[in-house]
C-alpha cells in the first residue's frame, strides 16, 4: 500500500528488506480482495459478534458500497471522514474506498456502543454527503430487494429520514441502495461483472499490479534438496520425473517462475532411466552438473554434458537415460504456464516400452550442427529447430570471439540459440540465450515486456532486479518479471543462460523494450 494521508509509512530499511526477500507483491487492497474471493470465496473473512462475512460476501458488499459512494460523487483523491464503530462495516467501507480510488480515510472515534446503526460523512468538494451504511437494525432482518416497498413507476420508495441521535453527524440516507442491491444481484446471477467495480484490469504498465516478483534461488539450497529427492523419491510411471520447480512467491503458490515460464532443476541418479512421454508444452534442458546421460528425442539419443542445451520440442517423444556412475542435475525450462493459460495442454506416456528405441546418436547435431551448412535435401516441417543439441564448446567459442571483437570493453555479450533453417528462435515460444559478463562495469539498466529466468553457469556477480539486489554464483537461478528493470555486474568472468518468452511477445506484436540511464 502506498503511504498516503491516514496511513503510517514503513521504515525504509524494513521496506527494502521486505522487497529484497521477494515478499512484496505490489498488490492493492482491492485487487487482493478480488483474488481472495476467487480463491477462498466461502471461507470466513470477518467475525463481527454473531455475524460472519465470507470473502465473497465482503467482496460483493465492497462493490455495492463503492457503487453507492460513486453515485454520490465521491471519487479518486477525495478525503473521507469515517465515523463507524469498530466492526465489519469499517472493513467493508475501507475496501469500497479502495475500489473507487479514494483510499484516504480519516477515522474518528465512534459514538458510544449504544449505536445500532452506522453512518459516514464524506467531505466532497466543500459539501457534506452522508450515507447510511448497509446494515439492518438489530432484531429485524433486512428485506430482500424485491420485498421492499416500491414507489411510483416501480422505483424504490424514498425512506423517511431517521431523526438524528446525539453524536450523529449530519446524515442523509440514500434511496439508491435497494435498486443497487437488486441490480448487482441480477448481474451476478447472469454470470456478469460490472467493469466499473473492477480494479487493475488495465494498469498503465505491468509493474503497477504485478503478479510475478523478482526472486532468487541459491544453488546450495537447490542442489541439496535435489540430492535429497534423489535419495527419497523413486522414478516410476506415476511420477516419472524428479523435478523441483521454481515457485515465484507472487503467483499464489503455483509452481511457475513467471506467468509464462516454468523453471526447475531435475535430478537423475546414476544408472536411472526416466520413462518416455510427450506433451504439447515445449521444453529445454540446460546441463549444470554431471556427465554420462543422454536424452532421446524421437529416436535421436543426444548426449548431455555440462553447459550443453538440449531441446525437447512440443509433442516429441523424449526420455532421459543414465549410463554414468554419478548423478546429473540440469535446469528444465518450459512454456507450460503459457500453454496451460491457452487450454492447450496434452500429455501422453510412451505407449509400449518405458524407453523408446534409439535410431541414431546425436543425429541432429551431425546433420545440422556445421556452421553455415545445411544438408541439400528436403527440409523438415515444423516451427522448431531440427538441431536438438547445442554444445558448450561451440557456445564458448562464439562468446569469446564476441568479447575479442569488442575489445573487452562491453560488460555484456550474448548469443541466441536459433533454428538453423530460418534464423528464428530455436523453439517458437521460448527464447534461449547464453550471456557473458565481463568484470569492470555494470550493464545499462533495461526493461522489456516479457519475463526471463537467468541460470548462472559459471562466475559470480550481482544483479539489481527492480528494488531487489541479488548476489549470485554458479548454479543460482533468478527471475526477472515483465517490465521490471534489470542491470548486471560481474565480479569474475561469468556465463549465464537466459530463458525468456520474447518469441511469443514478438509474434503477438506486444514486445517493447527500454534502456534507462544508469
């Protein structure tokens, strides 16, 4: 919540630590209530004496009161004087004010507990407006909208003004609440939601109401937990991958690094085999530690070594096989959150054997791996790259040449893994890059539409992602959400793998980027 009149701001050092730890989500009160109502609508949100309000009740009550306040002319920036007992009515009012963009309440002490009803007084452009809070007198249930007395032409009858009691502010009861109650009930029953009660649908930029937050996963913790999983979790058809996914703390417990990207570490014990399957989400494997493992993709057994990138494109059979004496750990990257959001996930286990038959070994690398050379024959169909494995030595050679070409003055050089047939991204939904950071200077701050997962292959340094600062070393992973500023500085020569969703953003004409002054 932004510090405004009526709120006490946090100490700056506490706020900085809160953001750096990844706990700050940037949500508004109104947006949080919508999320709670969607996720836990029937759970009890407020206990007020004998009354109970669920999150859904609270959300709807805030919407109704927000509409009534807006009808009285109360809007963004107005200062509101609240005179309410300490109960559920004040909570409803607070959320209603957030909904109309006027979250600057000033609380005054309520009259003695002899109150049986409540009121609020809003100072609006020099005049006073009062609204009776939507609470029934004790001992008598509030009539349903269709049971209330109707005036001429079917309109709700004007209620007689209740005599003011001692301590009451100037009160003008509203005649619109019955019609509004009936209207909102009919709208909800029709499966509709009013646009004017929604908050955060069209923010001025993605950082105003972010979902993902900058976050950092350390290799020491990742590796230790992956190794424990290797000792405790067997591979079988019911759970044929031993994977620990990167769960962004801003995504409500979902196992996603960002709204579009899945990131994880996968652990394969010595001599193990992960059975074959295929799925519509596309995937990549970036090897972090170990040797002697191969991934078979549609019959092509691709050897895996540290620093290699292996593609498992959409709807291609693949399995993982170890002939080693030691475990292997690699980074998994998928477009799974995006494909889930598009309702396009399909999955199928390999139908006959646990492992598909090997038809060749590193066949795609032999056919398409020579620089600038392609076989003089029919090109394979499909949008993904036919080259399934990219070797570390090739990547290192290309990065070294770029650093030398630029005289070592540029703090960052990078290469992209592409489809050799057309030069586009190796997978249609995932951008894969290798970045080399040269010590001595920080990169210029930049931001762009689309999220990124960074995986440190070697070296050490620090990155500032929004308000968070991450000191990283080999094996660490961190996420940069969409339109969040990022800058890097290496303390030793460093190579980092970057996975992003830029191909999707460009295909949809949504991509934009900006370089900011240092």
